C-alpha cells in the first residue's frame, strides 16, 4: 500500500492584525491567531484525492500549536489515517532546517513513498521546509505542484514554471513534493463528522527533541510596513493622469 | 433534535424518512396530499429539480437518492412560505428541507460560496471572515461608550445580541449605530458581548450545518450564562429565532425579544422626541424569521405608523404571504450559485413590488436586508429614488439630533 | 570565503527571466567594496549568449544537454559541485517557482544559512525582507558564512540589472548528471479556454460604471496591451456581458494579481473582500467618495470614458519606446 506523509503547519492568520513583540525581532505571540497554512491544506486534499483514487495510508504530522488538535481531527474526518503531533516545540519559532531534521527522523520510520507539504508558508524566513526535508531524506524535490498521478516507482506531477507555463515532470519515488494547489479545492467536512473524530480518532504525540532557533542570520528588526489609509490620488487632466499612471506601472515592473 | 448523518449500510431513502419522523410533527409527512401548494408558493420552486412536494413523492417511491446528486436543495431560502400554506401542517422547512440540506452537506455537495462562509464561521465565529476581535469596532463611531459586559463586570438590564451582519457589514452597521443611539437617548441600561459574541448560527443551521450551529450555540451560551441581565434584545430576526426556538432545545434558555417588540413598549417615551418629518410612503417588508416564523407582524408596523409624516402602505405580498429577500437559509452565501441556476434574485422581485405601490421607502427590520435591497434597487428601473431603511433608522431620522 | 556575490541566472525557453536582472541589481548593492565581484551562474545547453544583457562582472557557465531547461535535481547537483570550487559571500536565487526549488534544498545540504523573501538591500548592506504576505518586514544581516538569499520581485526594476557590455565567461565542467531523479517531460502551454482570473497577474476589473456591453471592448483592449485579463463586479455579470467565471467577489472568485486596475467599481464589501490580496490596486472612479478609494493604493477621479483613450494611446507609445 502506498504510504503518504503530509506535513501540516499552522501559521499566523493574516486576517488579524499582526503585532511585533517587545524584543522587536519577533511576532507577538499573544496577538497571533493561527490558521492552517493554505498550501498545506491543499497538500492534505491532494493526499486524500490520491488515497481515494488508488488507495494509500495517509499520515499527517503537525508541530504543536494552539488549535492543532482540531486541525488534525478535521484531516481525519476528511480521510487521513494517522495523526501525529510534534510536542515540545516551544514558543520561539525554530529554524526550518532544525524542524526538518526532527521531521525527517519520524518520516524515516514511516518509510513513505511520498511526502507532501505546502510549497511555502508565508511566515517562513529561514528557508522553505519542503526542499530542506527532501535533502535530509535524500529524496528528490519538486515544488509548485498542482496535480499528481502515481505510477510504478515514479510520480508524474505538474509543476508551474514562470510565465504561467505548466511542465509535466517525472519524479522517482520516494519523493517530497511541494504543493501549490490540489486537483480539487479542499473539501468541506461537516462539524458533526469532526466531532465524531474527536471521540474516536487518536493523536500520537512525538517529542520534537531539541530544536534550534538560531540560523546564524542576525535579525536586527521586525516591523510593520507603512500603509496609507486611503489611495494616493493622481491629480491633473486626463493626459497628465494617464502618464502618471504609466509611470507607476513602469515602476511596478508591469510595463 | 440532533439528527445525525445517515448510515451508509441502509438505503438512503428509508433512513432519511425515519429521521424525519423523529422530528416533532414529522409524522405529518405521511399525510401529504400531493396538492403541490408548497411547490407552487415556493419562490424558487421553478428552479428546483426537487421542490418539497416532489421530494415527498420520490421519498414515497423509495428513490430519493437521486436528490443527493442534484443541487436542488441549495435553492431553498428557508422562507417558510411552503410551511405556511401546507394544509397538512407538515414541517416542510424545519424538517424536510433542512434535513435534505444536512444530507447534501454530509455527502460533500456544498457550493463553494457556502463552504467559505461555513469555514469562516468555524474559524472566526462569523460567516464574513472578519476578525472576531473587531466585532465591536462599529461602536467606535459613537460619541458614547457601550459597555462590554464581561469587562464592565456589572449586571445590565438589556443584553444586546448584535449579530454578524449588524456588527460587520458596512451598510447594516448604520442600523446598529442607529439602534445604539436610540437606546442611549432613551436612557436604557444595556451592554454587548463584543469580541465574546459568536454568530448565532441559525443561518448555518438552515444551510444544513447542524453541528456548526450547535458548536456556536454552546459558545454563546457559555458566554451569556456568565452575564447578569434581564433580557436579550436583538435587531437580527435570525438571532431572535435561534434564541427563541432553537437554543432552548439544546438546554440554553434565555429570555429574548426582537427590538421592534421592545421599542413598541417604549413608544410613549419615543413619541415626544419626534420632530417635524418630511412626508413619505413606506412599504414594510416582513422578514421571514420575524413574520411568518415568529408571527411578529404588528410591532414594526406600529412603530412606522407612530412616526410623523410616514404613511404605511402594503405591497402585494405582505405579512404571512411576505416574499423572502433571498438571504435566508444560507442565501447570503449562495448569491452567485442561485443567480446561475435561476437568473433571478428575490430581492429584485421585492423591490419591484415596492415600486409597484409607489413606495418612497422600503422599510425592513433585519440586518440582511438593507444591503440586499439597496443593491437590488440599483438594478431595477423605477427604483432609482427608492430608499431602503430599517425601521430603527426611520425612528432615529425622525428624532434628529 | 571571498566577498563575491553570486546569483543563479534563471531562464526558460531561451529567455532570461526578469528576476535574473532584479537579482543582478540587488547583488550590486550587496557587493559593498571595490573589487567585490558580482558573478552570475548560468546553466544551459548552448546558452552562453544569455549572459550578454546582464549587469554582472563575470559569468560561470556550465554547459550540458540536461541543463538546457531547469530541473531541480540537475541544478542542485551542479551547484553542489560548483560550490566545492567557490566560496562566495552570498548566493542569490529568485524566490520563484524555479529558484525556490533548489535554494533551500542546497542550503540544507551544505548547512548554509538562508534568508527568504529579500525585497531590497539596505544602505548598510543589510537584507530587507517581506514576509507574511507583505504584512511584516524583517531587517537582517548575512551570517558569518556563505549565506543564501531568495529574492522577491518588486524591490528593483529589471532595467537596473541590465547592461550592454558582455561579461567575461569562466567555464565550469558539469558533474555526473546520469540517473537524475527529476525529469521534465514536456511543457504544456496554457489551454486556450477561459482564463482563470484567480491566477492572473494583471486584472482589468470593470463595474457598473462601464455602462454598456459595447464599452467592454475598451477594457479588452487595455487588458491586451498590459497582458492581463478582464474581470468584473456583479452588475456586469448579471447583465450577461461576461461569463460568471469572471466574477470577482464573495459570490465569485478571490483574486491575488500584481495589479488590480478597476474601472467604475464602487467598492462594495462583497466585492473588495476578494481583492485584498492584490499587490497593487488602482481605482478609476468619477465619484471622489467611492469606498474603493479607501483600499486602493492609487486613485484616479475621472470619467473613465474621457480617460481610457489617452491611457491606451500612452501605453502604446510607452511600449514602442
Ligand atoms: C449576498 C451578496 C453577494 C454579493 N456578491 C458579490 C460578488 O461576489 N461580487 C460583486 O462584485 N458584488 C457582489 N454583490 C453586490 C455588491 O453588493 C455590489 O452591489 C456590487 O459589487 C456593485 O458593483 P459596482 O461597484 O460595479 O456597481 P456600483 O456600486 O453601482 O458602482 C458603480 C461605480 O461606477 C462609478 N462610475 C459610474 N460611471 C462612471 C464613469 N463614467 N467613470 C468612472 N466611474 C463611474 C460610480 O461612481 C460608482 O462608484 C453581492 C451582494 C450581495 C447582497
Ligand atoms: S403543501 Fe403539504 S400536503 Fe401539499 S404537497 Fe406540499 S407537503 Fe404535501
Ligand atoms: S422554505 Fe421557502 S424556499 Fe424553501 S422550499 Fe419552502 S417555500 Fe421554497
């Protein structure tokens, strides 16, 4: 049976206003509300689609965070088979490399054919998790994937290249793939099904061990960009305004 | 009446029927005459593969599985028009249509717009996907402060349950501000839950997400049971319906009234405040969950009639025959879907009725309606001058500053 | 470790991507001292000529049939081999669907630190990154060993990284590229069918202000000139002037283009909640109080019918320059 592992992370919810901690070099956790990384949600959906299509065991691994149990039970209601929570992650965000090292150890035990996760997470500053994981697992990596079919010892996947061009890729298994979008949008599961899972499914806790928070890169400062509360109005007659608009488009590299 | 999903092992139709029979008065379904009054009166009956009467017929024939494959149930706006006319008192909206939506949802047949509203309700406690921390942000525009009960740590007379659209929608917020202004003027002792308030969940329930409704109800009940107050008042008929008819079944019993009932009681204090007011013809639209479902037809009309200069007129459909604005039963989150299926919008139909009776103002008493009708008025010829106002806005306008 | 700044040149189907020029501009800022070189890394097959327009001091060129188009495994292997010979201060990668496929993986392999999403280089040579969808800025400094950096577009203009003097080439022989685990089997050109507005980079959005079906032509023309697609608010869709797949909003699609240029849209909440992830919103509306101006970065208060013709004309001129 095909084994698929999905890494699912919670990230700061951008609907909420973000605040900077008094240290000035990190996000203020008290203000953070977390939400599943959208790309990871697509990775989960893609795994379930593969399972429905040709059979697979799907294991979801998530670093602990507020709300992670609910998120894991939701994946079970969608069809995930095994749920693993990484405990002892701590408050400070570890580097992705050290997170990848911890995850790689657990993934090796499962010995999967395919590891899926979101291609990026918007709060990643210390590299992207998926390609780091691939290197540590000595597996090939391809990101920006929007569709996978599994064959004998290989996967055929569709990757976005610049300019909206899609490329068909052949990847030897086992492999790590960074998902941009699942073949179908992530499904909805009724809360009653999630609540049922809360009573029947179980989450295995795994200790994260020691996680490194220093990547060697010195963060001087984190801050909020200045945003105007109203549009900057372009003044002048139609001709003048048109040329101002063109200058803006050129500045933005759109012309 | 939490009826869970159908177990796969038994034929769907039999299971579905059994679940209906467990709902109070559900056994009336067996007495259906197939008179088709329900399907005829249904505002979207023409666009449904399975209007209620046909659903019952196919259920009798044991072939209702077909319905799950159709997205017909998502046309139902939960307006109770069918329930109102059924000669056999069959709980069509409450039981048949709502259960059918629950089944469609469990089967994963959910239009994308609705899905995001349901996900938002889970994540943020409101279907608009707005930050729950900003639930009381509308009150920043006032020149007085409204106590947030948990922070004020004191009993209040009135716990004002504000509701989702009334808290967040830019148009509905004006109604909320008008009501706050009036309460303040009347010297009423009131408070709100602010960021602790969750969606009442009623529209999610009517859109088939019973589990989500229960979860939201539990959260609200937990917060409210920690507050000391005399009664709950709300401007939102859906919240009113939830507190009055649905929460008690889950064991959460709180006294509640709609704001129109509450203000009628205070008319003696309000009347002296009225100033000279222009003249206008006002057609009042009965919201389904105030009128047909909870039989409050007179209070809003009494308020309108008390306002100087306003003449109350009736549209072709009024009181128990009122036409749904289209926002019920998840309609606020199915606008695109329903337009695609039917190329019609109930709000536009209603605005045409207001134009037909030469109304200057279309008055409403539900936060879903001002945005919907104002929107519709832009698309209807002859409605260019039609104003859409909530009853409380009419009162506050007539009082002036 | 030398003080040289490297960058991985991106190209596809014989065309150097804009991000390569943007990186060249950033690398120049990062190479602070006289004598520090900016060096492009170019992989390809008979592609040495691609270096010509880049404002870099030197190019290390590696030629191999397998390197003609980007694939992560071949690129990673070649980079690892190359970095046995070189030890630069920093290596820049595009934070693109290509650069991000190798940068982090290489960093993990060589245990080099990596900084994501660099937008600009500060005057003091620090890295200014933009994370959390642009809602958070981070100022950081290179680590004390070779540091990899992924670069977002937007901080520099491609012209700033272009030059007409051809850089010197250093050739590098490829490592063993047999038994690769990732192969590109074919490019699939986007289908001719209807566009997916949620994926478009440039959107021209029209609202009730467009008035008649015939006027949609104006928006089409504008979209064609800018290389984007036309989408709309609900009244336009209701009229049947565009298909529902072009509806933006609560009842339609959520969009996230680089440019959302809206013509005659008032900015109702059901519409704007679906456009807030756009990088730049520019609104054209004759009503100075239209709520759309509250969320747009740039506003133009004019009658759109007086404005479109001069705009089309000037864009055409700008493109011909
Ligand atoms: C439940 C529900 C769901 C909805 N879902 C959506 C949705 O998904 N998407 C959506 O778009 N809407 C949706 N709506 C409708 C929404 O509320 C607005 O009515 C709609 O977005 C308005 O479109 P508009 O801005 O084009 O039109 P209007 O609001 O009429 O604005 C037209 C604008 O054009 C300007 N204008 C007119 N002439 C000119 C000119 N010559 N030059 C320059 N400017 C001019 C005017 O000043 C005005 O600001 C929904 C509504 C409801 C109730
Ligand atoms: S109105 Fe009542 S009795 Fe008549 S068809 Fe409908 S459900 Fe049956
Ligand atoms: S509740 Fe209203 S919309 Fe639903 S079936 Fe009955 S009449 Fe039709």
